[in-house]
């Protein structure tokens, strides 16, 4: 799983029927210091998160487990709203 | 999930019987500014998208969920036609 | 699977109901010489590991197999506490 | 999915019983201009492809869907013989 | 799938009950010329391979298919002992 900032949405009118009603978010993965890591990807919202908030994201087959119907073509979902990243120990080196 | 531009097709006469009738697209993944990200891959079409259009792509086991028969050897599918990428918040740094 | 040092936790109050009660750890993947490899990710704890300890982590769909309920949106889990990395043969080149 | 040139085979006498009779190919992934992309990996043959031919490869859990028994430890398979890559639109750059 | 040299083992006393009795190997992925590719990872042994030997490794959900119990938190397994890599055609460029 990874933490990402929500930076926008994808608008797609024609799509798989199982995606109807699912908000497609553009999310920027962050590292443990909240700095961007790699480039943004698209994730399905499952918690009602908004732009500017930090989301906990799950990838792969597991992402769909957070949706009402688990057999949908979704490979990344926001499954939590992050309140805090608590790094107790400094990263090595 | 990711957004990609459709740039071509793959022609394969001999193939797994479960792939018969499925259009195999060459898709170029894009970033949130619609610039190419990495090199093109092959994805199954599920929405009737054409070359030059932007598709929403799903990878992994979930891709096959968008096909009529879900137990097929497909690991990437175009599951939506993207109308717009709405980046409300600027990417950090 | 990979070995990672536990460096912190993620606090997320609003989340998927299946994640309630699961500790979300920030883990730093390490190489065979215990040096950091890539940047930290988030993993579910299944063994009661603490910050500063080395965990054996499993990714993908298999991660959820270590949780009480296997159909949860988790794609990485700590499934063991590493006592030792026993590299008997030197890495080539 | 991706396109790869078949460049060799792996010989493994002792192996999982479910792999008996499956040809293990060394495949070099190619980009849309048929140039090598990354380094070769090992894929199971499901279409009777030969060295020097271009194969359509599927990764992950889906690869096993192309084999007679789907519950085998195979994570990449050649599922088609590529006749042509038809890039209609130039890659954005 | 990929070929890797077995370079050591991971010792983890406290672990998921489904991992008991499974040897956890440290494996160094190799390219087609038997040179190291990336850094070592951890894989479950299913064929009784030893340090210094070359193993055929499978990743993802498929890895667990080679274990006695398929619903275990393992995402990489050694599923064969490699006798030879037979590269018949030179790698392009």
C-alpha cells in the first residue's frame, strides 16, 4: 500500500458498466516525507476523499475488494484517509 | 489504473482461443499532463476505442473482469474512454 | 517477498471497514546487506512487529492471506519477524 | 501484455510437477519499434512458437489461464504469435 | 518467471503459521548471460534447491500454487532447478 495526495479526477463517459458511479481520482504517490514519488496514477475512490487530502491506496486485485462489487476492472483504490504519517525511526542512511 | 493514448494495434493470427475477437491495442501510457510515461504496452479493447483517443487502462487480474469471459489470458484492458483529465491541484514540487 | 525495517505507522481514522483493527506500518525495504532499497511503503502487520525490527513482507494478493479475513483491500503485509539474513554465497560481481 | 522476441529456452529437469511438458522460453521484451526493452524473462509457451518469432506475452495470474491446467506456478506465458505491429499514429514525444 | 542464483536463507522464528516448514531463500535474479539483474529478493523453496544453484522462480499469486497449501502469504517461489540456459539467438542490439 502507499500514501498519495489526491490531485484531480478523470472524466470518462463511456466506460465499463461496472465503473458507473465510481469516482476516478488522479493520485500522486508520496514518500514517507510527503514528497512526490513517481508520477500520478488513477485510483477508484471508496471513502469519499477530496482533492488535497492524503489517501491510503491499495493496488492490484485487492483494490477491488474495497468496492461494493468486487469483480470490477479496478486495479487501484483509495481505501483510507490518512491523518498522519508517524515515522518514529529515521530512515537508514 | 492509468491513462494512455491508443497508438496502434497488434495483429496475431495464431493465438489462445480465448483471445479470438478481441482487439489488441498498442497503448502509450501518459502522465497527468498527457505526456508519454514509459514505453507502449498491449491492452485488450473492451469499449470500442480508436487510435488517437485516450483510454483508461486497468492492469493485472482485474483487466480480464472487463471482458465477456473473465478467465482469459489478458493482463491489461482499456475500460473507459477518457473525456478529460481534471487536475485541480498542482502536483507538489 | 522482501525484508524491510519497520520505521513507523500510518494513522487513518476513516477507512475501509475491513481495515479496522489492522496496524498499518511504514516499512523500508532492505537489500541483502540490510541497506535501504527504494523508498518506504505501507504494509499491514500480522505478527505484532515493532518499529526498528526487520520484517519479512509479502506483496500482492498473497498479503491478505495472512490476515484473519482474506478478502480485504491490503496488498502488502508483514508475515514474519526476521532474526537473521544468512548470505552464504557472495553476490556475483 | 507485451510483445517479445523468443531468444532461447530454459532447461530444468527437476521442477514442479505442474510444469512437466511445458516449454520454458527465454523472451526478450520489445518496444513498439521492435527494439529490446529491459532484459529477457522466462515465459511458458502455449502456442508452439519458435526461436526468432515474435510472441504476445501475458504476465501475472492471467498467464496460467492459457495453460491446460490453470492452477500452475507460471506467471508469464506466450499467448499469441505476432504477425505485425501496426502503429498508425506516431508516438507522442 | 525468472532465473536466479540461490545465495542464502532468511531465518524468521515468529511468522505466519502457514510459513512453518517452508525454507525462505535469498535469491539473486540473473539475466540471460547469468549476470545479476537488480537486487536479491526472498523466495519460498518448493524443489529442495541449494545455495549456489540456479532456480527458476515464479512471482505473484502463482508462486503459492507450487506449495502444498495454496492459500499462503507467499509471493515468490523457486519452482525448478535450472540445468541450462539455452540462448539460441543473440539478443537484438
